[in-house]
């Protein structure tokens, strides 16, 4: 079958499924619209692959499909034969971090020497703007202490691999993006626990040393193993470069599904308010990150890079930390919402900037 025809069929299926979903919701309520909503999102995500200007939204749409499946059928994502699936969250984070390590080498840090000002501003802005925004929103939210602490936790996490993808799509400074992500990630075993103790300590008890160790084993050990793997098998593992992005995407989807299923009841109770707060957190991160960079006279291209690096967080790591704290259904709730939403907003921003190259280019 011609690929264009296939994607058009997917678009038609998406349209029919959406109409069906709306009809079911009007007739018998949203509780019965699960299968048609899921089919709509999956078909929509597939159809996006057929259009160059919409491809960037495909993965984000699939993530929303995963969230919808987890909300309607939570039992499939909570436990199998007595085995609690949230136990898989830290190993999944480690696999993702290993993949990051295999794609890294010493040359990735050359950008620090080439662009020390941009790197310093990007990393500093990331660990000031998002934690303070999270702290402010948590205090305004009126949520329970653990859910409020989860909002702060998202803000205190480093940027993730998704920010590199969005910077690539936006035609921003990809080398700078990778460098900021790498340095922020390597700093996180120290910065995240310290910021959490300072900002979230009034909401919940923070065991700073345990959190340091939890982040260290989820990030530093697998990245180190990935770097070693890359050094010893350089040029002999090209298949890994092809496979790991897909493994990472599946890993992120799994983490989001497990957290969504575990926190389903809380999410249904406060979902809309939490979505609004997370959206404010995310979009203000872009806005303040961009203008902070412009304030320090970074180029338009580098300012866009910093904006995306500041606004996009490693929500998967935040979920892993919440799991290690034993509070995945409460502290992990904000990260479950932040992950899918930032992919949508990041895709929109990247598409907008992609069509408007910086003047200096």
C-alpha cells in the first residue's frame, strides 16, 4: 500500500473515532468513551507521520494515547500476578540514561570551552527559574503537601532528552542543548536534593542523602556504563544508536503509564487544576528562560536553545525519585502530567521557531 494512502486512511480513522467519541460522551458519558478515544489518538499520531509539518506532534500524541489507556484501564499498568509495575520505573530510567551515555563522548564537552557563557547561563537559569516557579505554584495551589512537593520536584529536576529533540526540530543550537542537558543531568545528584530540601522541606520530609544516592544510581552509574560501552565498542555498535532512541521513547511511555495508573484517583480529582498549573510552569519556563538569555545578550539562536532547556524537565527522573520516596501516587503526580504536556508545548514551540529561522542565520 502507498504510504500516503496509509496515512490518509489513518486520518479518516482518527476523524471517525473522534466523532464516535463525542457521540458516546453526549449519549452515555465519558466513562464509556475510552476505546474510541484511544483509537482516535493512536490513529491521529500515525496520520501525523504523513505530513512533514506535523511529524513533531506524532510522539506527543502517542504519549497522550498511553495516558488515556492508563486512565481507562489502570489495572493493566499497576500489577501483574502480584508484581507491582511501578517497580520497573527506576530500571527504565537507568536504561534511558544508559542510552544517553552511549551517545556521549569527550567531544560533547568541547562546547563548554567554546561557549562557556551560554552554557553557564543555560544551566544556571535552569536550576533557578524552574525550582522557584515550582515553589511559587505549589504554595498557590492549595494541594496536599505531597502533591505540592511533586510540583517542586519537577522544577528541581534537570532537563531531559526531549529538550534535545525539540531544539533539533527548532533548528536551535543543538550542541549547546546537549551540553546544557548533560551538565544539568550530571549535577542533578547534588542540585536536585539540595533544592528539594530548601524548597520542599516545609511540605514533606526530605532525606537529602538518600535522594542523592537514588539519583546517583539512576543517572551516574548507567551514564558511566554507557560512556564505557561507547569507548570500548566505538564503531562496533552502530545498531545501538539506531535502537536506543526507540527504547528511550518506549521507556518514557512506560514510566508515564505506570505513574498515571498509580495516581489515577488523585489525578481524576484534581486533574484540571493540576494541568493548568503544570502548563503555567512549563510555558513560563520557556518565556523567562528565553528573556533571561536575551538579557545577558545571547544570540537569538542560543536564547531559543536556553528557553527550551529551561522549560522542559526530565519528568521521568522526577517520577523515579517519587517512586524511590514511596510516594509515586502523590509526589509523582505532577511529573505524570508534566511529561505529556511539555511534549505538546515543546512541539508547538519548535514548529513555530522552525518556520522562523534566527536573523543571524
